[in-house]
């Protein structure tokens, strides 16, 4: 700042300002591992797990931060980088004539140290500069690209710092989806898939095994928070509910860890998703191990699911059966480089301890070359970008001078780089700086010797269609406790077909009750969110899982009600026929002749038709049967009532004819009687013809009376026509009743008017009660009520008019004389 202000002051004074100079303030940060080359590549790895934090007094220069807990895996990454650079330097195909150097810094798993390391890589002196001599402020950084860091939080800090200067950062292990934001991190690339895919893959994995009630614990940093946010969103879309979510950080006190352990053990969720880094997982597992095996199924992220450190600790044996996605193993790379095979066979057997730096120590164990291969790929990505840049620069210049490379040029060529590594995998970066996501599905299985090993049981490929991204190998999975069956993890048991889910009040959607579907509704899938109403002509079966055709109901000849009604109908017609036979045999007797035998025989014939017309109301309704039943009923009953009315008029005329100078009978003789019956009937026929012409009865499927069945009945068509037919019958019956009632006291030992009065009384009573019963009776009972009214009124006419006569003819023949019939008594007159 002082240099810039001094230059501006000279400018305003009209003095020429000297070129600004840059010099290091304080002691330079030196790399932990370094080797000079024509072009240098920077790297930042957390070679130690923790940094010793000190409280600064701000009265003196802060001391250098010390690091503890050496991390062999991260040192393995550093050695992989060195191995890849040496392999490139020895290659004649890639960057011939140029050597690549490196500067490796240790961030101690501490974001401020990672940022400090990035600053050191940006400002460190170049290969031709010395620490004592200041160099120009405009010179390029000493490195053209940075590999690292392993954690997302540290990588975010580094990328935010170097991004404005267009220095490429290629991470091998930072998976936070937030780093795909090119506006914030324009120079960031990675050779490991983004958590955007891993989180969704974990959600699909949980759903695949039928787990919809899980607990989640994530690291309280960028990696864990962003990854878990994506997982929760994807889980919601997959229908998975989370009972609890806890977050921890490596610096949390023990009380916080104990709280989380308490939540995990007390929860009902038996599957726990751990989106943690090793730094958070190990303290949590230490506390979990103190209380014994929790009996939980663990689902892990790539940060720890293949960490050999965990399998070597026997106190973590409860992790047996854990599943999770890991970066694809790079055994092919190891076999290619060292010309050996892990499977044996004709080639040399790989031991997994072949040294990348001609060393045979613990950190060189390469049996799980997953993240290390991503370091290897990151180095080769920078080398291929440099090679393409070198090729283009040589083609564009004829000068023999060595071209000058800048980080900006490398950044542009990294965006377009495309190459194959020795395993055959093609590497390229999309617009977000990400690679295609491939994951191995890893399952922790216990071997016969008691050790835990990682078994690849499936694969996730983000380039496939969504439904084909997860595939499983033929090998069997082992679950918590070594069991072979997939453990259950549901808040509520699956709802069977015929029921629907009803969410429990105040709980997530995965906690529900199974409510049976209502009548007329079904659900034919398990865990249905709702029941679906059947179509109008269908109804739900007993199990409520299938719509079946509604049974069609009508009064049939096969059912008991129909049989009973047919029996009484035939009985009535049979009895009527017998009466007609008796009358025919005794047609010359006084009692038959005295009561207008011709009208009596007509009445018996029409009564037989009335009994038989009730049969048309039974059976499956059709167009013809619907029209026939009502018209036949209307006409036959008018014929009967007309005959009875004629007999009543005859009685009245007969007694008036006995008066002196009465000539009335000549006006109502047999011919007139026949014509009156015909005239009364023609009026009914006319009403029926009009009814059938305007709006005839028709078969109708009644679905309103009963929801579960269809009533097949005859709709009357025109209600006016129907009630006109009944009304005309009622009118004739009422007229007949009045005339008979007036003639009931006429002096005759056998006055037929009395019996006609009783018959009409019964007839009117039956049909008056028929109206409310007909209107209120449901379904086929409407038809039964109508048949019952027909039969009851017919039997009333038959017995009231003809039973007394048959009684005298058959049982009291001595009374069947003219003298007895014409006899008058005081009792008769009083009656």
C-alpha cells in the first residue's frame, strides 16, 4: 500500500514514478515437499489431522502454527502426485523436453492454513528469483496450477482466493456441490464427482432398500452441510422421511458428541446416514463404541466408507454391514503401472504395497486406490493442458525462444482438455468443472479371519437414465449384525391394497395409519395415498382392491319372493277358473241366474286375466315387458271394475223395475250392459295408447337407490300417463262403491250390492295404501308392492262377490231356490 501511495504522490507532483516493486513481508512459507522443474505445480494436502491453536496477544509476531496427528492417507496422496510427475517427466510422449516440479504444502486440516498455503504458492519466488531480491509485481506465480485440497471447506477458501487471478485449482477430494458455481469459483476443477450426484445416489439407495425412516448426521462444514441439504431434498422427492438431523464438527466438545449419540440410540430409525469426514466420524464412533453395539444399519459417504483406518480398529466392529458409495477403485491403474495383477493368473501377483517412491511403509498400502487415483488424474489433467498449450504455442511462433506459460492459458486449456488415463477411463470437464460421476457401491463384510473388508456390490453411473443408474452385482449384501435379510426402517408398516395412508397428526408423511377404503372405492397398490372411486356401473369388492361389475337386481322367478308371488298369482287364476266351472255347472240355478250370469262369467274371465297379468311384472325388464305390464294391468282392471259397475247398476235397475209403471230395464238390458263395459274399457285403452305414444315405459338401470348394486326396473316414462291409468281405475272403483253402498239395503235375501260394497271397500283400501308404499319401497320391492296390490284387490273381488254364492251352491243347496232368494225378512230390511 505504501508503494502505491508513494507512486501516486510523485505523479501529482509531476515527477516520474519508479516502477513499483514487490517484496515479501515476514518470513516466507516454505513447502513441506518440493522439487524444481521447468514448470512447477503446487499442491496442498492436510498431511496432519489437527493444528495446535494458540491465542495470539497481538503484541508480537505470531508463531508458526504447529500440526499434530500425521495422516498416512494424505501423505499417500502427496506421494501419488510425486509419482505421477516423475512418470510424466520420464515420458517422451507428454511434455517432451520439459520437466515438471512441485511444491507441496501441509494445511493441517485447517482452512486458514490452506489459504495461507495458497498465498504462498501465488507469491513464492520463481525458479530464477531469490528470496532476497525483490522481483517485479507483474511476474507470474511460481506455479501454473494447484492440486488440492482434500476438504471442501479448505478448497472453498483456496478457490475463492486464487479464482480472481485465474490460477487453476484441481481438487481430488472436495465434493461439495457448491464448488460447481462458476461465478464464485471460476478457476475450480475436480477429478472426483460432485456431491450433487452422491447425495442423490444415497437417497436413491435408501429408497431402493425400502427405508423411508432414517436418521442423518453430517459434518458441520461446507462438505457436510451442502451434501446433507442435497440429500434431504432428494430424499423428500423419493418419499424418504428423516426422523432427526444432527451436525457435528471435529472441534465440538465431548458433551455435544454424547448428545448426538443419545439421539441416535433413542431414535426409532434403525438406519443412519453419516455424511461425515473422518475427522468428525472417528470421535463420534469412539463415543458410540463405549456403550456397545447399537444394532444400527449405517450408510456412509465416500469420505469414510473405504477408510482402512476404521476397519483396523476392532472397537468399530458394529460398522459391519455398512453400505455407501465410494470413488471407483483404481486397481486397473495399479496393475497397469506395475505390470501385475490382483487376481493372479499368468502375470505377477500385485501385493498392493508396491512403492510409488521406492519405499515400503504403511502409507504406501494401495489395496484401495480410490482417492489416490484422483490425485494421479489431476496431475495428468494439468500436464495434458500444458502439452496442448505447448503444441499450440510452437505452431504459432517461429522463434526459438522458450515460450512463456501463464496460469490463465492453462485455465483455458483445462476447460477443453480430453484424454485417457492408463485405466482406459476418458477424462474431461463439463461447464462446471466436474467429471462424470461413477461410484462403487461398497459393503463392509466380515471375512472368516474376523477382519472387515470392502466388497463392491454395485455401481452408480450418472450418465445412465435415472432408473438405470444403480446396478447391483451378483454378490450378496451383508447387513447389520451379519444378517442376510435387508433390515426394515419404516415409521409405519406398509399399507396393503384396499387401504390408504392417512398421515398421523404432527408427524412426517412417512408416519401414517392404514385406513380401509370406503365402499365403492379401491386401492390396488400398496402404500396408496388415496382410494379411487369405481366407475358408475362398478363397485368395490370385499377386499377393496378391485372394481367389479355391480350385480343387477330385479324381481326374478328364481328368488323366493318371485316364487311366492307366482304361486299366489296362479292360485288366484286357478280358484277363479274353479268358480267359473262351478257357475257353469250350476248356471240354471236361481242364485246364478239372479245375479246376471253373463256379467258374472265376464267378471270371472277378467279376474283370471288380472291374476295372470301380475306375472308380467316378474322377470328381467325389457322394452316390451315394460309396456305390456302397465297396459295389461290397466285394461284388465278396468274390465273387472266395469263388470262390477254393470252388476251394481243392474241391481239398482232391477229393484226400480218392480215399481208400478216402471220401464227402466229396457234401457239397460244385456246389450247395454255389454256396451257399458266396452265403453268404460275403451276410455282406458285410449289413455294407454296416448301414454305409449308420448312417453312409454322403458327398462331403466337405477343406480341411485343402492350404491352397491344396479336395480333393473321399468321406468313409467310419463308419470302423468301412469297416474292417469291408476286414477281412472280409482274413479270407476269409487263410482262402483258409491252405487253399491246406495243399493246395500234393498230388500232381497241375497242382495249382491252388499258384497260389491265390501269388495270395493277392500279394493279402494288396497290401492290407497299402495300409493305411499309404492313411492317409498326401494328397488325390486316397488314391483313386489304393485303385484301385491294387484293380487290383493283381485282376491278381494273374487272372494267378496263369489265366495257367498259358491258357499250356497256347494254347501247350502237348499237355499239355492227362488223362494229363498226373493224372501223378505225384517232383519233384511233393518240391515
